[in-house]
C-alpha cells in the first residue's frame, strides 16, 4: 500500500489485516500455528490435504501480502464462533491432524519412572557401599578418604 492510498483510506490496512488477525486468533485458540490452521481450513473446505504445488503460493500470499483465502476466513470465523459459544473442544483430534506430537503419550509412564528411580537408587547405593568398604579405617567421612595407616606413616 502506498502513501496516496493510505491518505485516502487510513483504515484500509486495518481492514485488510483484520482477516489475518482472525486467523491468528483462531490459531491461538486451537493452540496451533497459523499455517497449520490454513491447512486445516483447506482440508475442511476442499475435503483433502493442501497440495504441495499450492503450499508455496499460499504461504507467500498469506505471510507477505496478508491475503487470506475465503475458505480460511470462513474456517477461522467458525472456530471463533464455536469458542464464543463454549462448544469448542480444542483437544479434538480433527484440530491436530498436522501436529506430530499430538496424542502421543508415554507408554507405561509411571512404570518407566519407577524403574528409572529404582535403577538410580541401586546405582547410588552401590557407589556408597563401594566407597564405604574400600577404606578399612577412615579418618573422616569426607574426601579425601585417608585411612589411619596412611596418616600414621606420613606423620613422624
């Protein structure tokens, strides 16, 4: 937008970016990225994944020129309406199709924790026992571990 257009219609930029702000708000509500929301919108509108040939052009138009496709605008407004009505489940799998980390859970999480804690306990216990039995008669419990024989040999 040039200076002349800005002087004629100063609110034009705000109106143009309002659609992008809607997409951003919808993405924040779903806790996904804006481009991921565009992918979800394309899938909902066209009933298929975003083709590779369209990805670069869509990214360029959206990120650099603030051009929001009509299907993305519709999808974002739908998300915002559902959220305002309190009927939006942001953890539903349909909103996280492109999240690689969504739905992954650590199998046997509590069991893994206790096995790791037990292994650490055994390792530290073994280290303490080896340290305790390696010196016959220690002079102190803190390092360096000298025994009474070594000290009596060095002191005249």
